[in-house]
């Protein structure tokens, strides 16, 4: 039997499929406004700052909810928590379809769509707990590959908007959400992933202890750059390629989908190499690569080199996402729900700040160069801070015990 198939069958595979489907569809919903950003901006006549805030608001909503949703998943189980998220997504889509007639109202829709971004705090722990320790990395990698929902949203949403209008796309999106609701209800058992009452006190104590470790905050900062860059650019790139290079919404969405696809495919590869060569060793490479590529894009070259440089940059961010969570899965194996929720929340916050400041600095300076170079500078600073914190943590007894696993 092939190794991959053996790993797939080693746990409760219907739960893994349910986790993947939940995350895939939710990721499409989460970044739907970004995929429709050009069409929406044309209707409301938005400034660059307003555009950046509009596409960033759903990311902020997801960041704010991830920790709370992770705790609900632990206490009440991933099945009822996941179903509740899908109902909330459906209501937000209905508001976008039947309402959202002003910019302020659309900001409210975007904030409500943030519940879709909290799917991460349900799907990743569900996949982990549905499999034995030897195959949890595989299961988490499969579930995390569902961030390819960004590809589908960026590719199809602008095309559908040309046929039914951007309001109509919100209505069409209710169909896959409903299908996911019933599929998830059938595939995921009620008791799986639930933390029993007697274990909650121990889990809470372990979580508090994890929060005292400097490596938790270094990983939060790292994920704010890698995942924040991935999701932030996936939201903003349709506007960037439209405003900077004059691409129509469909062409801008196609280039964005190519970038998102590169980042999604690179994520499991990053986790694979981190398993074999060490997570910290990979992070020392990926952050300078991200910074260098973004600096090159910030030169605003012609369309073709700019597009390929951006594809490479987003691929590096996706690679970094896989590396960060390989370190998380080893360093915080017993607190994976809390750690994934907190680190994912900080990553989402980074994804909110990036498109917001790209639009704000575009209005302030007249160019996207300033916002891109600021992101590159942050990547370099975080790279230096992560290396420093991890080096100091290895001097403690706990760090020395763990360094052979995640910091080599």
C-alpha cells in the first residue's frame, strides 16, 4: 500500500475530508470581497485607502475570532462549532446578496464574513485529533492545503460578477456553503476532537504555560509575515494589478489566482522540508527570500516580471506557512488547539494590516512602492527577532531539550 494512502487510512478519514472541505469553502467566503474588489470599487468610486480597508476587514474579523473559536472547538467539539460557523457565513452572504448598498454597510458584511476565517481554528485541530501522532503532520498538511480556496475565489468570482453582478456572486456562494453544511454534518462524528470536562483544567494550565514561552511569540510574529503576507496579498492583488498595470478584473483575478496557487502548493512542501532539515533552518532562509522578492516587486517593473516576482514571493510565503506550523506542531503538541488559534489570529492580523497600509500609503505617497518596501522591512526585522528569541530559548533547560527537534 502506498505510504500516502496508508497515512490517509490510519485515522478517521471522513473527518479529515470534512475538515478540508470546511476550510476550503470558508477560505473562498473569507476572501470573496477581495476577489470582487475591483468591481465593488468601481461601483462605489473608492480611494486606495478605502479599497485597502474594504478587502482587509474580513481578514480582521477572522483574526479576532480565531482564538475564541479554537476554545469553543475544544470545549464543545469541532462538529457543532464548525456547523455554527457555516450558518454564520450563510447569513453574512445573504446580507451581501440582498443588501450591502453602501460602503459602510459593505464593511459590516466584510466584518461578518470574518467568521469564515475562523474555520482554521476548527479544521486544523480536527484534522490533528482525528489521526494518530505518527500521521498528524500529514493530516494537518492536507487540511491546511484548503487555503487553495483563495485560488478558486480569485479565478471564478470576477468572471461570475461579469454575468450576475457582484451582489449575485454573494448569492451563488450560498450554494457551496449549504452543501458543505450537510456534508460536514454527515462526515464528522459528534464526539471527535472534544476535550472532556476533566481534561479542561489540565489543558488550560498547559495553555497558560505555553503562553510563557518566548517561542510562542516569535512564531506569532513569523506567521504574521508569512500567512499575513499570503492572505493579505491574496485579498489586495486584484486591486494592485488593476490600479498599477491596468488589467481588467478577470485578468487581475487570473494573475492573483496564479499567485495564490503557488502559495498553496508551497505550503506542504515547506512542512516536508522542515521535517527533514529543521524548521528554524528553513525559516532562516525563507524570510530573506520573502524580503528580497518583495523589494524587487516594489521596484514596480513591467507587468510580466512583476507578475512572476509576485508569484515567487507568495510561494515563499506559503512555504513559510508550512515551516511555521511544523515548528508549532512539535513545540506545542499538547496545546495545538490553543497555539493554532493564537498564532493563526496573529497571522490574520498581519493579513489585515498589509492591504490596509498598501492602500493608505498609496494615497499618502502616490505609489505602491512604499507599502511593499515597508512589508519587506518588517520581514527582515521579524527574521532577526525570531533568530534572537530562538537562540535565547535554547539556553533554557526546556529549550535545550527541544532544540534538537525544532531549532536545528
